[in-house]
C-alpha cells in the first residue's frame, strides 16, 4: 500500500465513559491503522465477494489495489455484504470481558448497508450488562469515521453516555462527504447512473461529483473534460465551506489509487489547516468496489 502523508497523523444512571466505553466502527470508515490504534476503535469488517471467493474488508485479505486487479482480470463486478449479528455479538463479549461498561456503534449509513440492522439484531440478542447504543452516521467512508473520532474525543472530556451519543447525533447533518469518480464504468455497471447519462458522460469525458445527502449518494455535478476541472470543482466546494467555518481538527482526503490527485489536494490544503489536521487515507475494498480506481474525496464537518 502506498501511503501519502500531507502531515503526521496526531493522533438512567449516568455512565461515566472516559475510559469505560468501546467504540465499534465498521471497515467502511476507511481510517488508517494508526488512527484505529490511537482511538482504540474496534474495526468490524464487511465482506466482498468476487470471482467466487469471499474476502473480509481488510488490507491484509483484499486491498483496493488487489480488488481492482481481480476486477480487471475477471471482468466481473464484486458484491458486498454487511457485517453479521454474530460478528457484533463476538465484539460485545470481548468488550464485556475487557471491562467496558458501554459501547457506541457507528459506521456506514443504514440507507446504504444492512450493517446497522445487523447491529440492532445483535443488541436484541445480547443478554449481558453492557449499555450499547447505535449512532447512524447517514454517511460513509471517512464521513462516518469523523463522527466516531469526534465522538471519542468528546467522550474523553468526561461526558456521560447520553451526552456523547447526543453530541455524535448532532454532528450527523453537519458532515460533508463528497468525491470525484474518475471513471463512469463501475458506477454505471452498479446501477448508479442511467445508460443515457453513461453514454453522454463517456462522449464528454465526464467525472461525476457525488455528495452524500441525507444518507444517499447524489450526483450533484458532472464536470466535463480533464480530471483537473473536476478536482477544482470539488476543491471549490470545500473552500466555500472552509470560509464559512469547519471543525478543522480533522479533515480527510480519501482515495482509491489516486496518488497524483492526493498530492494536488495536499499542496492546496495543508497550509489552511493546523499541523496534523489534514489526513490521507485509502478506501477499503467495500467502498472501492462501488467507486473504482482514481476516485478521490474530501470529508469534513461544518460548524
């Protein structure tokens, strides 16, 4: 895996959760291993099936680069599936054994995956003492990851469980997740755009600009021509929000084998943010399966 860094990653009773809460995120939050370790997040993998084999969504089993190679070789699209209730139950038991009093689960939007439903079923099945809550991010990739990170930071300031959940829920409508798709092929074959839009897009070399709105993926612009035009469109949206005000502790550039685009954004963005705030991550195999190589996104939270 090629890693590009703009800068170092810096990492009814009231339940005190300063050191007694376990955050469980799913693998689609697309954080770096360093961030998972820094925040002590449990990462629950989703699954990818391609060419008759099922993989867990981990860099060790199926990196985005390996996935794209298999897709190219087999000319097939992968299928993705949610984490199971059994996966969640296993982590509940581990958290209980490790002395935690509460769990907060967040990850990919309930409108995009059955993972939240699996977590809900697991909670209904669980008979232990843990107080387990779900925060539906209505987002994906590092947009969901931001909610987990800010929630964890908030929990460390000695707030109780209800307060932390309420704070995380308040962030949900303020997360901005947007990305540029370099090629139309995968989103067309996955049913995200119509045949007419696909054909016109191919003729005019369009690069869809996709935003997450109310938990759904919406194509809000289709810059045509060179990729740089699309990159500049995405950057202009970020710059407009930046001028209005964002939470600049954590801003992500997340990509699927798009190193040149990453370097371009790092150069433009790194001096606008505090040291260590701008972080670069790669999409896992689940997110990559639906966007394709060359995709690049910017995620942040507005004030």
